[in-house]
């Protein structure tokens, strides 16, 4: 289902507009990340979709139908909603929490039971062990997982997530990101995901919408945004996390790299990532620091140690340098000054870079 | 005149029964006022003030006044207990409802609950332990006040206490006073236990 904002403005009484003239179409089955500094209007944008806030001006449509035309409660029961503080009801068990919307929709008991089992199984939580616990008897990561499952419970086509992993420690956060990515690959929901963490945005987003004081300033794939920030604001927002100079015209390592990682799996505090165009997997720690590469075979065999310790290159290494190394290897991990893995150069990403140079735009 | 064990037992039951009815009626009024008035601060303040005023009224005077309206018998006592029972439940329900995290209400609405469903499924269950605490306080008080119900002709343990005092017979007096004290302590302990059970979740 698509969600379309047309000239949407939201003004809270006596304040500057929280969202100003927003035009945005969220495509069916995509995970769109809304990102920007605190107070830039992300939450307001999200909450206008399920009508927890009403726009001051403009309209919002779902599959072409104005959301004003729905009955408020019916609209919301068809849209999953997850918030940062988990929003789990402390007086309800895990099962009761997950069942909230199915109950509102008057699903019969058998169907609800089955659904809870199915959902818990999706995140490898044992029904017998967890279904009858209260939220406070769960770890932060488990609570947030239940929050996500709850928003999926009635199988809504659209899901809104407001910094769902924002309060978690880095390890749990990355584990949940991986799970979400897997769920999404399987379920193909239309997800609108708010975060202020650019790493998370790049990892999860099919597209990223960057907001600044109520305005949408850039919308594009993670790659487009990392490589072609439209202005200083976006550039500095990204640069906080990726310490390289994007405006410099001479090509650097990162310009040749693919940055579109897919979290594959996590093991304790280590995370395995894959990337298009490379058969190898990449092992990083919870802070995304590069540990090494692992062959596909070893990952399949659950052999989670770096088997090749490829010397990574720095984001600002020159093209000459890179090409001289690249003769001998298939892929080259790229790290920043903090040894964080920010991209991988593969034959595919090199070709894309050349195509961009020749064609002058993104593939 | 001797008092048998079964006399004490049946008087204790009557005593508890009268206290429960009065407290329950008052609690219900307090609860309803708190729920309906939770978004109307001014109206609620009026009710709270009245309920507080009632609380300061000496129980003997209250019974005497009500006697004029309701006559001799259990009714006068029950009405008095109900009046005293409004305030603890009203106050606790109101405070409990105000203390519910607005985020939870927001999430309930966001998932498609109506306002009434939010009240029934989120706000009230979360407030329940506090409502119960209010009820406990008022029931314990009622058990005490009910002992003077004998002056307006109601049943219960007060009769033994009154008779014992009149006849200067300590044993009869204690046969009323001790069970009343035990009732109060039992109520305090049992409901308190239930509250702690609920709070553990
Ligand atoms: N309920 C509200 N009442 C008044 N102002 C609000 C309300 N919610 C948000 N705002 C204001 O609107 C702006 C955008 O807030 P928000 O959408 O929460 O931003 P973000 O989620 O990006 O941090 C902020 O200036 C904030 O103070
Ligand atoms: Mg926000």
C-alpha cells in the first residue's frame, strides 16, 4: 500500500510549523526511513499517518484514499504502530500485549493463539517460556521485540515505527535491526521508520528521507544520500558518522564502494553483514568496527571467525592505490578512521562508479 | 446472660456484611465520580471537597443526623458508612488515573482503541491496585465505625460492647471488641496481600 503526503503542513498552536509543505510518496513494500535531528518533525509526520495528529493543511492518502474518509479507529487497526519506549502495557502478559489489535478486530481465540505462536517463532522466542511473562520480566531487547511483533500482529500492510530501537544498547539494537531486515524481506510491508541514527538508516532503509526543521531536504537510496548529499546540512549530518569529505572532487575509496550492507546474522557481540556483489561476508563488532571477512561456506557451517584478514583501506585512499591492490583481490573493505566498516569495493561497485562518472547520474 | 460462640460468629458476620455494603456503596460512588470527572478538574475539586468535609464529620453526630431521615435500624448505619467510604476511593481512583503514563494511552489510541476501550483495558487495570488500597482503608474504618451503629439500632458486634459497658461486664464487652479488632486486622492483611500480589506484575 502506498502512503502519499500532498502539501502537508502541521502547525502546533503558537509554534513554527513542525512539518512544512511535505510532499512524499511511500511505495508499497518499501522501508522508508525518516531521519533528521531532534525536533525536525519526524514523529509528527509519522503520527499524521494514523491520525494521532491532524494536518493543519494538505492531505494524506493511503492507496489513493484520503485518510480522513476512514473511521479513526478502523484506520489505526489497519496500521501497525511501535514506539521507542516499547509502549507495552505493563499489566498485560506478552501474549495479551501481542493480541491487543486482534482482539479489537474480534478474532476468535484459536486464531489469536496461533498468531501469537507464529509471531514469537519468527524471532525465536519460545512460546511456553515467554508468552505468559509480564513485560518487566523481559530484557530491553526482548521487550522491544514484542513491541515490534505487536505491531505486526493483525498483519497490517503499513507499519509505523518511531525510533523503535533508540533506547537499546548497541548490540541489542543491531540484533533487532537484523531481525527487522529479515522480517521485512519476508513480509514486504510498507514500513515508515523514524530514527536519528544515520547508521541505522543506511542499514535498514530502502530509501531515506532527511528532514531539517520541518522540511524534507533529501529523499533517496542510502547510496545516493551518502554519495550526493544535496546540501551542507545533509553532508554534515552524514559526515558525523562517515568521516570523509564528500565534496572533494577527486575520487576516494568510498566513492567506489558499495555501502548497501544487509545484516545477515548476529553472534553474541559480532555481526555478520553481506553486501551485493560480494560472495564473502563481513564480520564487525557491535560498534560496526571491522574484524574480518568470512567465506560463505564458513558462515553456512556456523564457523564464525574471520578466515581472511583482508587489510581494509581507508575511506580517503586514492584510486591509484586502490586499483593497485584490487588486482589481487575480489573485494576490498573500506573503513573510516575509527576502523568502522563503511563500505566494500567490489567489481560491481567499481562498474557502478564508472557508469556514474560516464553517465553523470546514479544507476 | 451468656454469649455463645455462635452468637459472636453471627454478629461478626452481620458486622462485616454491614461494613462491606456501606463501604462498597460509597466506594462505587467515589469510583464513578472519579472516572466521570477525571477530565473535569473543577467539578472533581467540588466533589473532593465535599467528600473531605464528610470525612471530618464526627461519626456519632453523623449517625444522629441520619437517624432523623432513615430511622432506627441498619439503613442509617449503612448510609453513614457509604458517606465515609466515598473519599478514599474517589481520591485514589483519581490519583491512579492521573498517574497512568500518557504514552500508554497514546499507544492504545494509536493501535485503534476507542477512548472507552483505553479506559477499560489500559487505564482502569493500571489503576486497580490503588482503587483497592482506597477500598481497604475505607473498609477498615467502616468496621470501626460500625461498632457504634448500636446507638441507631443496627446489628453487629457493637451490641456486645455496648451491653458489656452498661453492665460493667468486661467479658461481654471484649466479646464484641476483640472480634471487631480481628475483623479489621484480617481485612487489612488480606486486601494488603492482594495489593502486593498485583503490584508484583
Ligand atoms: N503535541 C505537541 N504540541 C506542541 N508542539 C509539539 C507537539 N509535538 C511536537 N511538537 C513540536 O513540533 C516539532 C517537531 O516535533 P517532532 O515531530 O516530535 O520531532 P522529532 O520526532 O523529529 O524529534 C518540535 O518543535 C516539537 O516541539
Ligand atoms: Mg520523535
